[in-house]
């Protein structure tokens, strides 16, 4: 039987609810989406941008929800369906439940933000801390105004560690979210020119990211990327916060945790680092220099949470890149011919200039066969404001430095980059990822390494999925069918 997350009566006070019907003995989970709701989940009828959760309360009960949280305006019309916790606003009620979960928790809490690397850093921490004890962490990239309170509300009282990802598009968002999380350790992975439509420059982005330090519990630890130009802004904010310790990481030898050697392999990395005066060598299961730098933040944060360096390093060896964030898959032009294989590096989950450069570096470190090519398939980087065209063109130097042979591009912004490339490197351009896919599929050959990257709005993930569908090896097809 699943662990009771909240007792039925214990929900009343944090939700500030009145109850219609008989309160359940307890709930085992929290849901805002009936498509993923599991029996025993309490359903919150959240008003979203495109859908109203109140329209799905009936479906929630059909799928096994013991109760639902609804607002006063819908209570009478829905009370015949099952037990209701009636509140003024369902999202505010979920925030209240999240705060109650944080108040009762004895877990060591870590919060992560950054322009790039926050999800992969969170997932590395999930792996490391799970090896050390019961760990709760944000699902997917649940890092916004509903994702953070949802993750908090799901925090079991039995958790020993918890990791929260916190994102933002505008100033003030992180401060509001971290006030709920109140972490013992807060990390800023990177500051880069993203969401420039909403910020005057990188300095403003740094100040917004530094809001994460405002929520640190007294005596906590701030962990900052020591390589970014805005490090002084981050450091000043951390030192003015309740944090007792401010630690830095990166490639800068002055950082508290810094790389001393990096040896990339095809599918992993060998890393040497100096951490708080101690030398450490470890294998990192995810390839890429940027991943190694983020691993240093993980080492500092997990150590601050009470895990020793050797144990952290042992866990990092088993870290694997997530789907859309560097996951690798061998595909075949001819499914029955192993000699026709090529490698897909799926980096299709979102993009900005910093993450795009890191992905191109990852492609550069890959080794095609003797006749194979390095192929980049790039989509538009969005929300960059007026500087967007020049930021795309600037990727030309990264492609050249990494010996990328062919570039395919989708979207009006990548057109600026595509036109700036030498003719021999232009694989093809199209207005959309869907239109580009046939060109890419026709060109790829045995021994190639192809990397796919773009902002979510450019839908490069659909192109990556299309390539997998076209060229999946027989054994991979069997794996996919077994998941159905």
C-alpha cells in the first residue's frame, strides 16, 4: 500500500477549506492533470491558460481520486461527484499545502536555478541523493508558479533530501517561489542572455537569478558559478542573504571547486577537480565539459547536505543524460544492416546561446567514423529580443571550431546563421522543423553523428522523434514497443 501523504482531516487547515462530503482517510499523491492522475491522488482543479481543471473533476473521480479541491463558484455544481475541499482559489490552496509540507519536513532541501543546466543539475542531485537516502525531487521541469507548489505539496514527511528546480521569465518570480521552498542550499548554475524580451541585459538576469538566495534558511549555503561575468552580482546577493557560506565552482582556479583536468570520452567524461582543498578524480556518466562543471556544483551542494565526496563521486559515474538533454541513440539507415548505423545526440529540449554552444561542443567531441560527418540540426533560439539575429550568427564560430561538416536549420532566426555559413556547410534550411526533417533524413549516412537542438517553440523535439521513428534499430524498436 502506498504511503499516506496527507490525512483527510489534515488537509483542511493548510487548504483553508470547507469540506463537502466525507473526508477520505488519506491521499497518497497530488495531481493537477487527470491524464497522469493515479488512484489515491488528491485532484486540484487549477485554472490554467488554456483549460479549467473544474471541467475535469468528474474524470478525476473516475480515475480514482478520493477527493478534489475546487473553488466556491463551482462547488454546488460538482458536489454530487464526490468529496470536495472547497476553497477560494485552488492554486492558492495548493501553495498553502506546499508551505505546510515544507514546515513539517525534516529533509535537507536544495534549490537550483540558472539560465542553463538547472534541470540536468537537479537530476544529478536526484541520483546522488537517492543513493544516500529517501529523496524527493521536481518532476520534469516543474519549476514555475504551479510546478513548485505542486512539488512541495507532494513532499513526503519521510524524505531525507529534496531537490527543487526554480525557473523564471520575469523579475520577482524566483523570490516568490523560493520563499515557499526555503532551501538549506541554493545553486545558480549559470547566467546567460535568455528571456531578453523581458530584461534589459544580462546584469538584470543575474539579479533575478540571485533572488534564490533570499529564501535560504539562516546558516545555509549559496553555490555560485565562478566563471560567469556576473559573478560579483551573484556573490554580493549571496553574502547579503541569510546564507552562512558562499561557495563557487567552475573552471576558474580561484573557485572553491574547480576543474583541474577534463578528459572527454565518447559517452562519458573523466574529471579531476580540487574541492575545498581536496583533490578528487571521478568518472561522470554524462559527456560534456558543461556537465562536468555542473557536477562540481552537485559535489558542493550534496556535501553541504551531508554526503561525503567519495560517495557523491561514485554516484556521478552512473548519471546518464536525459531525453532531449544529450541522450544518445544509435540509429540505422537500413534497419537490418548494422554497418549503416549513425549516432543521434538529442539535445532538443530548449535552447539559448549558452546551451547551444555547449551542445555544439558536445557534437565536436563526438567521433564520427572515418567516412562519417558531424551534422548539426538547429532550430530558432527564442525570447532573445532585438539581438536575436546576431546571437544566431555568432554560432558560426562555434560550428567552425568544432569541425561541424553540415548544418541544417529550421526557422526564420536560424536563416541568419545559415546564410552566414560557407556554402559547403549548408545542408538545408526550412521554415519549420517538420519541413526540414525529410532533408535531414535523406542526407544522413553511416558513421555520421547528428546533434539536434532548438528552443521548444521551434519543435526540434518533433524532428528528433521523427528520425528515431524512421531509423530505429530493431532492438530499439523492441524496447519502444515494450514501453507501450
